[in-house]
C-alpha cells in the first residue's frame, strides 16, 4: 500500500495496517532504544529530562506504527525510565514525590498529544501514499497502453508497408501484362495485314516470273508464227519453223507448270513432305545455280496436311531468302525425324546476317518482315519453333514441329541424299 521511496523519507514511512507483528515489535524496540539512549545521556542530563528520548520514540512510533503500537511504546518507555532513572531507582512504585507525579502526568499528556499528532500525520501519509500508488499505477497503465499503442502502430505500419509492396508488385505485374498485351495486339495488327501483304507479294512474284519467262516465250511463239505465215505465203518449207514453234510451246507449258507447282505442289498432297521437299530442292538448284546438298528420308510417316504445308513453306521461304540475300554458293537441307518432332534445317555459306538485323528478326512482325513473322507465327500455332543462327560463314534456319499421329518404327525406311 505504501511507496516510501516517493511519499516520505524511509524512516517516517508508515507501515501497512496488516503488518501487526512488525508494528508492535518495532514499537517495543523503539521504546527499548529510547531507554538505552537515556542511559547513554544520563551523565549529561542527570535528574532532569527523564522522558526526552521517550517523546521522540512515541512520536516516531505514532507516525510509523500507528495508535496501539505508539501506546505500547509510551508504556514501555515510561516503565523503563521509571525503573532505571527516577528515584527511587530500580523500583516500579508509583508512590512518588509530588515533582515526579507532576512529571508523570506531564509525560502522559505530552505523549497523548504526540500520539494524536502522529496518528493524524500517519493517516494523511497513508492516504497520500494511496493516492501516489494510484497515480503510479495509472501512470504505469498509461505507459503500458502507450507501449501497446506504439506496438500496434508499428505493426500497422509494417502491414501497410507489406501491403504497399504487394500492391507495387501487383501493379508492376499489371504493367508488364499490359505491355505484353500491347505488343501482342501490335503483332496481331501486323499479322492481320500479313495475309493481304503476302498475297500481294506472291502475286507480284508470279506476275514477274510469268512476264520474264512465259511472257517472253509466248512473244517468241508469236514472232515464230508470223515468220511461219510469211514463209507459207512464199511457199517455203515450214517444217523447221514448226519444230521450233513446238519447242517454244513445250517450254512455256513447263514454265507455267513450274509456277503452278510453286504455288501449291500437288506432290505435297500425294506423296508427303519428303518427296515435295526433294523436288523443290532439285528445282531450286536448277533455277538459282546454287549447289544444293540435301539429306531427307526416303519415306516419312504422313503428318496432318497443315504440318506438311507449314514445313514446305518454311523451306520455300528460307531458300528464297538464300537466293535473294545471302550471296551463297552452296546450301544444304536436312529433314530429320526425331522421337517427338520433325526437324527441318536449312544452312548456307553466305555472308550471314548482322547482329542488329538478327535481333530484329527475333522481334515483332513489323521488324522481322512478313516472311519470317509468318513462318514463326504459323509454327507457333502448331506448337513448333523457329530458330535463326547467323554468323560470318553463313546462316542456319531450324524449324521444329511436334510429331502428330505417327506410328513407331514407320518414320522412314532410309535416307536419300541429293547432290545438285
């Protein structure tokens, strides 16, 4: 109940009411101490101020120990002084001379006042200690509440930081997804235009080839027919002219047939990718003058039409780029049937592709061109890949597609190597 260190000096701190034995024991001890102190001062005091030390003990006992213990101190101190210091000494007889009687009465009156004042002071001190204790408890509770509030505030800040970090990561992922979607939409826009552009380029190429080959041949036929008509009017022998005309007709028929096959080779539908690839490589070597080496199986288990068509278009586009851009003198084509995929590789010994251009070929459709973008997109739709590796000594294009509906052990009976 008390807090002596804050409410009063340690020697004047009231003992709690429930410490009964301690209070009475201390009261008796203080009385004995007062008697001993009076004995120590007896040479100086003599027969006066018998109860001076007892007054101090009673006052202190009233403040510290309370009413009943202070009465015990008064009585114990009185009888001790009476026995050892008041004449006749060593006697507890209350029959004394009038001066001693007056002193005794004065002693009890003074002790009564000291006890009253001490007890009153004790009550005030206990009350003050209770208030201080309550204030201390309130301060401790407030401090604890402040600590808990600070802890809750720190936890809240930590949660806010974690939530902010999570939101930042989510926002970053969202921005990345938006960028990916924007790029995909951009590629989609370019790929949407691709079929029309491809069709227009194919028409331009066919028109140029027909003009350069079949058109010139037909012009020669017309000139030959005019010459034949002129010679017929003169009655000349026209057999040689008819033979030349027949050869020109055969040539234009062959050129038109070749152009038709290049648009869509019927051999691809009839015999599959292996035969169509060999036919195209042989024809490409004759048309371009580039030495070709091909390694293609004699027979490849038929794949879905779209798979064979995509591989053929990759071969066609790659060899066209070799002829137009690489400056190569030789090239090789290989078609390999692996465990789970078909792998087509076109390699040339040309000048290669620059690093910047190679990076563009790995980018969007706009940067990589319609042909490369078209090949890559069509392979991706079928679960395949297109890889381009270019160095100073040439370029390698590799297309891979997963095998579909292939029976084990029937992928090929042998290899055919065509050198042209």
